[in-house]
C-alpha cells in the first residue's frame, strides 16, 4: 500500500469513509455510522464496493492491494475502517 501524508487516525478514517459513502448514496453523513452495513443498510453491490474503493483511494491519496481485502472487510463501515487502519499501520 502506497500512502501520502493524509491523516490516517481511526477517527479521521471513519470520517473519510462515512463522507465518501454518504456522497455515493446521497445521504447525510450523520445518517451513517460505523455499524451501518454496506449490503443490508446501504444496498451496496459489488460494483458499488469497487467504486467505493476507488473513491477512497482518491480521498486518502493511496492505493490498496486488492489481495489483502476480504469480504468481511465490507460487512460494516466499521469493518472497512478497521481494514484501512491495519493497512496504514503495516
């Protein structure tokens, strides 16, 4: 994973993910929490997951290694933030 000087603290990553997801689904960021489920609550499909990853790469000025992603990383906003935190700490 290549990264820049973007803040990668868990609270900042949570805020960035929520903001990115909110833009994608045209919802207010405050209506999305770490417990929000991508499939059940936001009706994400595989195309939307890929779009989210591309948007996060842009928003976080980084690149993700798709080999490190697991389906469970997309259960909730919080599980995606946990994945991102692990990637930035690696």
